[in-house]
C-alpha cells in the first residue's frame, strides 16, 4: 500500500465522530468525506480509496446501492465497504448482506471503533494517540469477573500500555478497569491488544515487557476524564467538513 491508506466516510456518519483537522495526519490516513451517496461514488471512482464507510441511508444514493455499484465494477469490486446502520432491524441487515458488504457496524461510530475497524480490515500497524507517562493500577482480563492487576506505563485518549510478563495475543479483546485521580467512578470499558512488547524481541526496546491496549468502548464522559487527566490545556481543534473534492477542511 503506497503512501497513507485512503478512507472515505459518508457525511451522515461524521456527527458520531470527533474528527479534528489533525486526525488524518496523526493516525496516518488520507480521509475523504462524501456529502451524499452520489458524491461518495464519484470520489470512489476518482480516488480509489482503500476502505469505505457508508451510511445505509445516504442521501441521493443509498449506501447499499453504492456498495452494489462497487461490487459490479471490475476495477473496484475488491474495495472493502463497511455499511453503518443505526438499528438491528432485519430488513436493514438483509439489505447489507444482499450487496456483499465487507462488514456491518452500528451507530454511534466512535473514533476508537473507526480506528479498530480500519486496523482490522486493512491490517494496519498500531498508531498511538498522543500519550503521557502515567502509573495507575489497571485491572484487565477476558472474563470481567476474573481480572488481573498490572501497572500502566503510559496513557492516552486512545489506549493504555500496561507492564506485564504475560501479555495476551494481539487482537484479543479484554475487559478493562482503572481509576483516575480526582475521578469518583472507575473507568470501565473494553479494549483490544494492539501490540505486545516481549523481552526477547521487543518492538520498543525503551519500554518494559507488556502490551499496548486500544480502547473500544470508552464512553464520552470517561474519554473526557482521560483527556482532562493527560492534558489540562488542550487546544481547541476545528471540526472537519466535506469540501467539493471530498478533502476535509476546517470551519
């Protein structure tokens, strides 16, 4: 894959996300935002994205109709298409399956779910959010009723690295619980193992043995608490919107 992966997102999905102008550069993507289904198709033909996120109910041209057009085009049919729906109605799921989309995910689509899905579909290496050294007791495990304890090494709004000699395998989904200073309730969420650092073959020799976990289901209040903990004076980031050519621009 030459250069940054190209990801197209239909505008109906954007309100569920928290994308700032630095997001594409920070995460290593080129992002195109389609105003509606027809604009999505035009951009797909022109830009040949590596991954497409379409709302099932895109304006102008429905997401499943656009996906069907992609599957019928010999030069585009291998493009991964994720259809996003806001319910589990059988008729909506049937529409998605009929056009052979790559996957179906449900709203709201968070930044964390977007990154996890892109990484899974495209096989991307883990890219961390800005992180700070933080030593917290973290409880984790496959079974929420049987959690292990370890210390964190660093923390970001996207995940946490914990020190352990017995890391889980990459992509393993885990339950996670930790407490932040001056926050009354513990933060409880799911995460997946994004990468591991082993003593024999460390990915990062400057880090102890352990595993980097990426959050999957961090609630907005918990995300804000984490962000407040790691950065008390974060700059305001303007939102992204679609331009004529699909490139995100700031307000």
